[in-house]
């Protein structure tokens, strides 16, 4: 039932007991995801920077897509008992 | 997270390719005269294509178009890169859905098998039912915003109509009951409440079919019922209004609005359609337009309209006072329009204001003409482009120039502050000669300190926008026409045109903070007027007078959007009669081609109590500028501005 899950989903993107700047886009840090499903943000960031050096000579649409692919492959994911919609740890 | 390419290419373009433009934009922002940045925040995918084809179908379609270009000998290196970007990214989207599916299979909780089945289906093809369609919309949204760096500015092309066929089929096939669908909507809509972005996530409802009948359906009511029951204000909802809009629907939204647990804006189709047709859209295109962002219009699946600069219009007056010198930049930035003493007549002064204003408009468009050449270099729109068939046919980025209407918007901010300032100078300096213009300059310089009497006189003058004052409204009409004539339909850098907008977003606060005292009696740092609304506390003749004044701006001449905020006392809209009052106001505006209208209903006592006892008013919301916020999330300064407005109702 949604009414039982509401409080949980409220913490999906931001922890409600922590400060959240609503002007800051896409800085989602809610309840923790299963660490076996992907990397921490800092690892992805490092990996992306390294990857960029290898692909920076590609045409931009392709280079951007390769970076997006890297993040999608490595971001943590969630399929939660409290939600019908999936979670991305981006 | 995926900002590595965006940040690098943004800097590469602005710092190395167009450093002069970059510096000019920095100065525009620092001066507070124009707020400007490269916008990637206004796309609405072709949701019909997304849901009809699914991610796999979109990928296949892109591959098919690539092959067609190859066979036709039209696959240039650039086009190949365009298609390769789409193909790689959509393969990655499908791969993460597969990863989610496999992860779901490892779960044993009560929702796991349903989620797994959904993911398997949307990995392989188009969604089969309303839950799968919602999951596709949600996944598209998240990946576009978080991984592709494009804000998705509407959920569905009219969520009720986008999901209608799924709804009907699910009921017919006993896939879901109405109650189960309601429950799914609770989970779906609540995602955006939880995301909690300040500007809100838009979706719109309704519209008109080609035969003139309404597009409102059972699902429109179901969505509103769920939204109302949850008491959320995000997503924000735009409702298309026309003569055919069922009274039952109208009264439902009015009731929600007056109960202050809503985030709803009324978008009047006749005025909006006229606006869209003014830049070349056909009747059918206008009829099917999307509402996007706060209340912007756009031809469905065939228009990109970027925001360029938010022009702080009252700066045109301030630059006349300083002969174009900008104190923040410590340099000449506006035009030299002559020393104040040389402006012997109001005609001299008014001409100078228009010159300064035109200069700000040109400065904005000139910057956009340079940087908008590079939008797809900075941020190729792989996700979005795949949804736009026309872009695939051409083999060019949809956000750059791949749609039929590749437009750019220029925003008129603080317009009422401009009108009121011009009228104050006319009345007090030139007509009544109560104050010399150099003395008025001194008053502004001192932020009205020691000029209290003059300040009160000016603020009390009836010659203010929003009062249906004859002369003021003539100047309003003239200045509005001046702005729109300088912007509308001028070619932009992407094969489209510029469009005028009467919409301030947060700039009425941000630019207000950066703007010194103004001749209308406003103090330095105070809010500027927002949208097509009057300056705070200046409309004193009631709501009909306000509507009449607003209509003199000719809303449909603002091709992208135009919004009027109406404040009503709760006692004016109570009971059944109150619903008819709201309908009458809205319809009188709509019938005279107004575009959008947003209502704020409250009384000053409630607001004051809420300020003193915030813990008792945790759910009190106010409409800000295209979105709602909780009263308790406003600063005291912002709350005071609302109280001041409410005192005037």
C-alpha cells in the first residue's frame, strides 16, 4: 500500500532529516543502495575522468554516449519492496 | 553525475571559441541587467513515439534511419556520429534495464515479480500496460536528467491523453482495476514530490480534439483525485482551458486551488494557440501544442525553444539615470543617452528608456546568436533526438536544429516595475514638476533615505500598472509592443526565430536583489514585478482592473508564454458561488485571448498566523512563479512580500 511506503519513498532522493538544497539539480542522496550493484559516486567520477582522456578525440555525440554508457553500467541500482519504480544511484 | 563532457565542452566553447561572448555574458549577469546562460532545460520528447516504440523500438528506428542515410549516400561523418551517439546511448539504456531486471529476479519481496516482469517487457519492446508506460516515462526522465543532462519539461504529451489507451485497455482486459491504477499513480506522481526540485516537474492535462470536443477524460479526473488526496505540489499541473472544458473539471481544480493544496496553472487554449500560430505553426500544430516548463508553449515533437536572456527591463530606466554607466561593473555598459539635465522633456526621457531597453534586448540576442551555434557541440541531445523522427530523417541533433521550429526565447522581466517607473517620472518630474530629475536621481542613489514624503506620494499614485488607469495602460500597451516587436520572429542562430516571453521565473527575486532603488518607489533589493503581474501592492482597483491592464500587454504577442498571477481573498471564492467567480474571471481572460492565469487564494490573517506559528502550517503552499512552495520554505523577506500583496486584495 502506498500509504505504508510513502515515508520510505520520501527518502529515495534525499534524506528528509538532512539538509537539501532544492535549487541544486540531480544531487540525489537518499537511502543507501546495495553496494554490490555498482560503484560509489567518487569511483565513477574518477573512472569517467580517465575514460574521457581516452575518448576525447571522438565526435561529441559518440564521446558523450560512451561516458553515459559508463555511468549507466556502473551506477548503483535499486528494486525496492517499498516502490514500484526502480532506483538509480546517480 | 555525467557532467564530465558537458563541463569540459562548455568551457571549451565559452573560454576558447567565444571568449568575448563569454565575457559579455559574465558582465550581463554581474550587472543584473540581463541574466543569461546556455539553456538545456526545455525539452519534451515525443512521448507518443517513446511509448509506442519503447527504448528498443527507438533504437531500431535510429538504426533504420542510419542505414537509410547510408544507402542514399547521405551519411556524412557528422551524421554518422549523430546516429552512433544515439545508438550507443540507447544500447546502454536497454542494458541498464536488463541489469535492473536481473536484479529484480534476485528479490523475493511482494513487488519484485511484478517489477521484474515490467522491466523484462520494457527492455524488449514497447510498454504493454499503464504500469509499464509509467515505468518507461520515469526511466526516460531519470536517464535524460541525470545521465544525458537534459531536463524533461513535461511528463507525457498531456499525461491523461498519453496514458489513455493504456488505461482503457487495462480495464477492458482486466489487467488492472481503477483502484489499482489509482495506487500506481500514487507511486508514480510521488516520485517528483520526493525529488523535490524547486522549479517543480510539469505535466499537463486536457486540450481540445480536432472536432472541437474536449480531451478531458476519466483519467484526467483520476489523476487529479489522486493528486488532491495526496496533498502534494510536485509535479505541478497545467490544465488546458477552453470553452469545451467540462464544468465538473473546472470546479474540481478551482476547489483544489482555493483549498491551497495544489500546484495548478490554467492555460487558456485560444490565446496560447494564437501565440503559437504567430510564428508559423498551423492550426493543427497549435491545437496539439505541448505545455512545457512553467506555462511555455511548443509545437509537439517539432519545437525546441531555448531560454536565452532574462532582461531586467527596469534597468533600462536606471541606465537612463546613469547615462549608461554601470556601478557594479564600474564601466559604461548601457548606451550613452545623455546627461539627466539634458532630458528636458518626457519625450526625451521616454525615448532614452526605449533606446536603453532596445540595447539590452539586442545585447541578449547578439550573445545568443553566437553561443547557440554550439549547443549540440556542448551537449549533444542523444536521448531526445532519438524520439524526434524529423531529426532522424535529417540526421541532425534535434536540440540544435533538427525540429521544424528551432526557436529561442527572450524574457521580459520586471515589466510592471518598468511601466510604473516610467509613469512615475512622467507624473512627478515632467507633468507635475514635483521633483527635479536630478533630485529624483539623488533619491534613488540614497535608496529614498530622506525622501520619505516623495516616496509615499509616488507609491500612492494611481498611475500604476494593474489599475486599469487609461494613460498607464496606453503606455503599457506601447512598451509591451515595443519589446515584442524587437524580439519576435527575428532569426536566431539555429534556423528558427526569437520569441518574446512574459515570464520571470525566479528573476523577480534574484534580479530584484541586484537592482537599486527605482523611480516607482521601490527600494533597492526589493522584488521586481513578476510575470505580467503588478508590482507588489500597486494594484488597488481590484481583480477586474488588473485583468484589463494585463490584457493591454496583448498576451498572445508573447509567442512563448505570458502569465498573470491573480490573488483572491478566500472569502471571495467560498461556497458554490465562489467557483462561479473563479470561472467568470478565468473565462473573461480566456475569451480576450489571455494565456495563462495562476491563482493564489488566501487571506492576510492566515499568512500572518503561519509566519508566527510555522509548525501549525506545515502544508500551507503559495504559488511562486510557475511552481508552488511550502510557506515555511520561503524566507521571511519573501513571506512579507506575500503578506503585503494579500493586504491589498
